[in-house]
C-alpha cells in the first residue's frame, strides 16, 4: 500500500507497470532524505494513506503522489542527514556481518563438539 522503495545503482532496470518511479531534483531534495521522509510512519499516516485509492488493488497513483506535501529543509541539512543515514546503514551492515560470523563459528564449534573433536 504505497510503500516506498529505494533503488540504487546505475544498472538499467525495468519497472512493473504498477510502480511509480520518482526522481528527486537533487538541487532541492536529497533522494535519501526523501525516501526516509516517505518511510516515516507519521508522514505516511498524515499524507500518504489519505491519497491511497481504495479500489480492488489499493495503492497510490501519480495524482495522489503529487498531492503529498514534502518537507524541504535546507539542502545542507538534508545532506547532513544523508551522511548520518549512510553511517548508520554501514554500522547495521557490519553488525549483521558480525552476527553471521558468530553464528557460523558457533555452528562450527557445535559440529566439532558433537563429533568429539573438542
């Protein structure tokens, strides 16, 4: 139901017909800031959900998307937000990798213990 998705990379993509591609004018709106704004539960409840169609398949059309007000702080603040967002995202990825490595180590030790190798 009108959930934003962030697609990154330069590879060519084909979009399904029910998707709306949005490109931010980078001179006034940082795309990471915009994605985060559109993902906020408060913004979705106040601005997105009222514009969602209630037909057979609920979603938002382009007209509804254009009616959503966008909070535009100065671009410098948006870029500061993006820098913090990217640092947090990198920390989360590192944490997930550490968890994965810990699980692999535990499984290896468990396997060796049951084989009597410890």
